C-alpha cells in the first residue's frame, strides 16, 4: 500500500480505491510474513516501533538460551580445568620419582669419580646428571605455575556463575511483571465469548464502516513502511 492509499484509508475515502488497490487492502495478511518484511536497525538512533514478536525477538526466550548455554559451557570448562589440575599433580609426583633416581645416580657417580679420577666417563656422566637435575627443577617450577594458574581460572569462573544468576534474577522479575500485568487486565469473560467491538457508535462523526479485514490491512501497511 502506498502512502497515498494509506491517507485515503485514514480519511475514509474507501470508495476511491478500486481494482488491484482495493484487493490489496481486503486481502488477509499472514502475521509471520507481515513481520518478516520489516527490518529493524536496533543500533540506529532513529525512533523505531517495538520489534515484532517473532522467535528471535522474544526477550525471555533469548535470556533463557543464554543462561542455559552459559551453564553448559561453564560446566565443561570446570571439568577440563579439573582434568588439567589432576594431570599436573600426577606429573609432579612422577617428576619427584625421577628426582630421587637422579639424586641416587649423582651420589653413585660422585663416589666413582672420587675413587677413579682418571676415568673421564664418570666425570662426564656426573655433569649430565647435574644438568638433568637442573632441568627437573625448571619443570617442577613450570608445573607449579600451571597448578596456580588453573586454580586462579577456577576462582574467576565463579564470577561467570554469579553473572548467570543475575540474568536468571532479571528473567524471574520480568516473568513476575508479565504475570502481574496479565492478572491486572484479566476479564470475567473469555475472549472467545466476548462481544465484538462495535464498528459504529451513535454520535460518531464519520459513518464509514471499517471491517476487520480493513483493520488488519492497515496494520500490515504500517508494518511495510
């Protein structure tokens, strides 16, 4: 519907519309297709009407998805961090066993070198053992840092869980307000049994009658603007 046709409709000039134009007004409008034709730039400063109630725009649905996915990913991350921590402790235990073996070898090579100073191999092996023990110390320091960083990440992950709980609190407040508004506007008569709104009331200045199809078409026209 063009702006000119919409102005005619608002002014009650329904008789001026004929042919294809009139059929475009009277045609029933599918709600989903009507909304899908409207593009909303929510990041723009332009004033927009509320977004259509499509699935991707339902706020509580979106927040529920966020909290669910956040909890699932957080659980997976905690499991992985726990596995890293366990493997780090196992590695430290094995490195301690290696250190015991190297210390025993160092003591043995020291005795052999002292008793047989003329044998170069004993001195060379002693130097290799000392280098291995120095490397062992570096690896133990690295494993200790991994353990501390893992615990720090677990502590920081607690804030993620707090953020999830805050979002859930917002959801609960929104649902409580929605339920309150529904109760506030609740009627004694079911909508299916309610008398339809009068199209014309005595005293109205404009006697032109607007049907339900006309109203739906008017809404659809606004959605296409």
